[in-house]
């Protein structure tokens, strides 16, 4: 393994474990070696830290150093898309598609996402239709899941929720069920909302939360399904302590946890009840408030949960640890 390959591995491993500083350090080492992976790793690290503008700057520099690296152009387009710069993003995707060894299926997926955001649902579907579903599934990655999700998003934007529901259910029922179906399930919940079936929407959204705790789209669907807005509601940040029925396999003995909710309700008890109700059945009874903070709202917003953060585990019979 070359020095550059070692730093690439180090950088991507740091990203996987969420160590932004280590990823940026690896990116600097790669930059010194004039390796274009420096810009990919550095940009992803800045995005992980919520610094989209710095990621954009790094990718703009990256495509100057590596004008034929399709992945840098695609990442540049993705950041521009997230920042609402649709025209620039389209141009970046076009440049990506013209690069040597470009992954056209990946680029068209991102073109589709941009088109849906830009109010061009038919263009989004056309971009996806250029690639056969069987071929996507044969790649060995999860791109077919993202295709199903993007197609459903376009159909929802085109006010065709029945087709979106059917597309998502086909993806979820496939013999090779995706490992991380939270996005599919949250979009399925939105389709049920559009079809005026709040019970089915809530059920799908709760399934999404079981895969990805605090999934923002799923939480939004649950709030919309409940449809409760209280004029005198308050916003709360609630830190709670609880207990898992059994310890995770990778954390023996760690059955205790702390977690934080952000919720809106008539009072603390109402907000807590809404958050507790989204926990697994075996956890709900153990929840007790450790601390809370109340915030006034400038205007009424739907009651419900707006944030559920990861469990911070500890051994109730030993020292605290994550």
C-alpha cells in the first residue's frame, strides 16, 4: 500500500467514525502528496461538520486540480444543489458526465434529485429511466435503493402519491431488502399522508425511526399525521435517562442511556409524552426526565417531536461510558 493509499484509508475511516479533525488531517497529507482524494475527503469532512461553504470552496479548488475526476464534479454539484444553486449544479453534473470513467448511473441519480428540488418532476423521472432496475441491483451497492427513493420523491412532487406508494412498497418487499430503508419508509409515510391515511403514515414513519433514530422526514410525517397545533404550545429540550431491555452486542452491560428530545407541546408533560411514545415499547416505561429547558414560540407550530438524538450508553453498575 502506497503512502497516498494509506492516507486515503485513514481519511475515509475517520469519516466513517465521525472524526472530522482526523479526516481533515488526512486530507492535508494527501494535498501535500498532490492526490485529488484530498478534496473529496476534506469536503466530506466539512459537510459532516455543517460547513457547506467550506466544502464548496474545497471542491471548487479540487476540480481545478483534477478536472477529469468525475466524483469531484458530482460532489460539487451536490453541494451546489443543497445550497439552492440549481444552475451551477446542473453544469457540474454535465462536467461530471463528460469525465473519463464517469459513473453515469450515480450522476443521473443526483440529476434527478436536483430536478425534483427544482420543480421539474418529469425531468427527474426521465433521468432515472435511463438506467435499468435489474442492472442497478447487480452493481453490489445500494444505488437501487436511492433510485427507488428518488423516483418516489419525483412522483410525490407530481402529485401522484399512489404511484409513489406502489414504487416504495415494491422496493421494500424485494427479496434483497435494503439495509437502511429509513428514507424509503419516510417517503412511504408521506405518500400515505397524501392519500389521506394518517394511520398508515404513522406506522411507516415509526418503522423508519426504528432504522434511523430521529429521522427528520419521519418525524415530520408523524407531526402531520397527528395534525395538532396548540396556540399556547411551548418548545422543550428534554434530557432523559432510561434503560434498554438488554445491552447491545457491541456494548456488553451498557443497558442505561441518556438521550435528548426536542419537542413541542402544551406543557412539559405533553411534550415528553409525545417523545416517549416514539421509543420502543420495552423502553418507554423506563424514561424519566434528567433535565429540561423551555423556550417560548414566536408563532404556533404543530405539536410533536422535532428531534430525537442518539442514545449515550452507560453501564448502570459501573462507570458512565458511551
